[in-house]
């Protein structure tokens, strides 16, 4: 009753929002408890040790999102039990320990565990495991401010994500690359990678991944002083997190939105968001997030001169953070507590807390936060009229921020330095630093940001209420329609059942007949296609090895023998023998490995080069990915064009003659480029026999590509053009084929 009376005194908007939140939270809580109990019961019932451990891991993963205290409590059990199993299970247990340590803010434990995971890169060849290790090694080195090393590992992680074709992992890798470039003050790169994270995250079904991608862009905007853009992205992040009830992310986003509100001096909304963060943290029993929210609340209460509340919340935060060993969090809590004592002119206690804050930040090498503490220490010395000491600490803050962290924070220190120089009557230096500060500070910009953020907040709250009311209205309407439909079903059930039975029988008959027709046509098409492939294979066998080449090759061998050149004759004969064997073994096959095709071309071209006394050069290049994927290619599909280039392009008569063959994978197709600088199509067309031979090779290859297109449902092509358009010399052949590997090859 008392609750209802209190609610009636509030505006209708708040009453409706609160009631809807209570209903949603209650239903979510019931569902979560039910799922937790279901997992626990399955653990108790399982007799197989490995399966039982797998279910314990599933419980741990559930706790990571819903109860951080319990996630922490079962870490030791998971680590101890995993020692009885193979490396892959041991790795998963270690990784679980690392992730929970990171959630708790225990960077020492997190770093040690990630380093313990590194040897598994050699033990386990799973690309998914390699991605995890590389991604976290990137974050580990970023924490140590070793940004080049961090970037190296993050790009390795991105490569593994691309190989896995996992857009969620790609989005994650791009996200951390964006943060890496942000920390090194490279705004364009930071925005580029955060945009890539969002674009790949949109292709994922995981809303948590997309939510975090938008959050990183918000962090980048905030780092570079674009507060309103940061808030707008964080509103998107929060909306996505609300849709999946991810309280861990919601707690983080509300704190960040509150911090942005505080920067524009909107203390009311800032406090509201910090309290929301505190509530979300309590729902998942995350003491670290609760502590961080309490620290933020203390900072607002400090600005509102509510010193007792600020001190109490700071101390509560310190107690929680000491328990979780979050050194960065402890540094911020002591920093706020020092500022509270400073406002009360208790300088000894303020200095003590600032020194404690510096100790924590130094232990984590958090230079940016150290710069903020040095700024605060400098203000304490200024207030105590120890101006030399004040300038020392303020200048140290500036030096650190010029190398680390957000540059826009430097200007607040410039303002304090200007005040110090004014107090010691150094007008020139005071004006210099005041000018630096005023060049940065634009009160209209801050006012505009505050206005835009207020509009965003109002729009977000209105949209949120509208969505909830609409959802409730839709639910009632659906229930009403359901009751009407149930009544209709009861009245017409027998008639409808009979009618449905007739429809089902007719539908089954139609499906069976259609299936028989489709199967018959498919079988006929397959038979025709196989016949056509057999015919083309025979044609290929007859045409691939040009008789003229065979006779010419034998003549070359004979001339070497007459000249008593045993070395070249032996070399030529060995290559010729190997080439003949490769052609005879592989021509009948539908597909061969690309390395085999390249070997055939190497043998053929080396013999031709030897035959024409080294009068032309050749090169064959292929992407490494083609070897990694075990790419396949129809046999001898390139040989006719290489033969044309040498025989009919008359490469041996051209000064600096060359032929280049390149195999690449582009847009899911295997692209082949064959380029020569011979006499060209126009010059070779004078020989009618040559022209007929080339037309025949062109037609055979075109038929083979069309057959492959039908088989693999692709758009392969064959294009022939002049290499030198102006002089009409040389030839460039471009072949596009279906990208076939051992995994997707059809028989």
C-alpha cells in the first residue's frame, strides 16, 4: 500500500516505466533461476567425468553473464578438475579463469593466465583457439602500453577470424584495433577500425558483439572530445544490450553515459545513470561494477558538495575493489577521496590519498590516470601556495598527457598553470597558458553538446517507454486474438480437420509427382553433362599436347646428342619425360591440385625456354591462400594459351620476350592471368593455321568454363585482349573459374 501511495505522487511516465521494469525483471529472474537449476541438476545426474566437466563449464559461462560472484567462486574447481583432461579442455579452463579475472578487474591474474595460455598455440592447432590467444595477447600488450606488439597480435587474430569466416570474431578484432589506434592518438585509424567493427558486427546475429562495436566508437569519440557523438553511439549500445538483457554491458554503458553527462555539468542525469549502473551491477552480483558505479556517484556528490556521501561511497568502493584486486579501480577511488579531502581543506589526507592513487596506477603502468592525479596534486600545492611544487606536478601531468592518453585533458591543466603564474606575477607565462586554454575551450560548443545530449536522452527515454507500452499493448491484443481464434477452432475443428486431411493428401501426391519429375530431369541432365565432360576430356587429350611440340622436342634432343651435349640432352629428356607423365596422368581427371597444374606449366615453359635457347623469360605466381585452401583447377586449362603465346606469339623473336602467369582468388573465384609481349593477335592472324588452332583452343576452354558454371552455379568467364592496346602487340588472357577446394569439390 505504501508503495502504491509513493507511486501515485510521481509523474505517469515514471510510474509506467517502473512498473514495466519490475514486471520484466521479475520474469527474467524466474527464467534465469530455472535455467541455472536445470544446469545444476544435469551436473548432478551426469556420470561421465568429461561430460560432467563440460556442464560445469556451461554453468560457469552462464554465471559470467548472470552472477559474477558465483562465476568467481567456481574458478578454482574448474582449474583443478581440468588437470585430469586433455590440452583443449585445460585451455578452456585457463581461458575461463582469465575472462573472469578480467571482469573482476584483477589484471595481475588476467595477465598471468593469458601468458599461461600462450604455449597452447603450439599444442593446439585450432584457429578458434589461436584467435582467442592472439586477441587477448593484443589486449595484454595494450595494457602494458606496448602498442606495436599489441597491434601485431591483434592483426594475427583478425587473420584467424577471416580464415574462420566468423564475422563476430572479426568485429571483436576490429574493435580492439580501434582502441589500439585510439590510445596512440591516431583518430582516423581508430574511427576506421571502429566502423569496420560495426559493419562486420551488423552481419552477426550476436547483438552483444554489435553493441560492443558501437560502444568502442563511443569511446573513440569521447577520447577525442566529441561528447555528443559518443553519447549517441552509447545510446545505440545500450538499446542493443537491453534487447538481450545483458546487465554486464548495461552497467558499463550507463556509467559511460553518466560520465559524458558529468563532463557537460549535467549532474542530475549523470547521477541517474550512475545509479542505473549500480542497479544493473547488483542484479548480476558484480561487486567490481558496483564499486565503479559508487566511485562515479562519489564524483557527482563531490561536485554537489555532498562530502559525507562522497566519502562514504568512495570508502564502500575501496572495500569492494580491494576484494577483487582491481588496482585501476582503487586508484580512481583514492583519487576521488583525495579530491573530497582537498575540497574540505584537509590537505594532508588529500595528499595521502593522491599518493596511494599514484601507487596503484604506477603498478598497472596507467600513465593517463597518473597524469590526472599529478594534476590534482598540483592544485593542492597551488592552494597551499607552494607554487614551485605546483608547477612541477602540473608540468609532469602535461608531459605524460602529451605522450599518453587524451590530448584534450591537457588544456584543463593549462588553465591551472595559468592561474599559478598569475599568482607569482609572471604575467607573460600566465597569458601564454591562458591563451592555450581559451583556444581549446569553446563554451558554445559545450552548450551545444549539452543541448544535443539532452535531446538524445529525451528521445531515448520516450522511445523506450513507447516500445514498452507498445509491447504490453501488443501482448494484450495477441491474447485477445488468441481467445477468439481458440473459440473459432473449437467450433470448426472437425470440418477443418477433414479439409486439412484432404489438402495434406493432395499436397503429398503433388510433392511425390513433382519429386519424380525433378529427379528424372536432374538424372537426364546429369547424364548429358557427364557425356559432355567425357567428350571434352577426350578432345582435351587429343589437343593438349601439340604434335609439333613433340616433334620439335625430339629434334632438340637429337641436336643435343649430335653435338655430344649430354648435360642438356639429359636435362631436356628428363623434363620431357616428366611432362608427358604429368599430362597423361592428370588430363583425364576433372580437377587436379593447383600445385600440380603449376608443376606442369613449369616443366613445359622450362623446356620451351631451353628449346629456344633462353630467348624469353617466364614467371608463375600463386597466392599462398590457394595452397592453404588446397585449391583445385581443371587440368591443362591454361596450357593452350601458353602454347599460343610461345608458338604463335613468337616470343623467341621479340627482344625481352616474357610470359607471366598469375593465379589469385578474388570474390570467391579463381582468377588466372596469362600475359605475353609477343607479336600479338593481329600479327599471328596472318598464319591461317595458327588462327584456326587458337580458335579451337578458345572454343574448348569456353565450353569447359560453361560446363563448370552449370555444375557449380557460378559466372566464370574467358577474356582475350591485346597487352599493348596502342601497338596491338602482346596478348592478355583472363580466365575466371569457380573456386574449388577439396572441401567443396563435387564429384
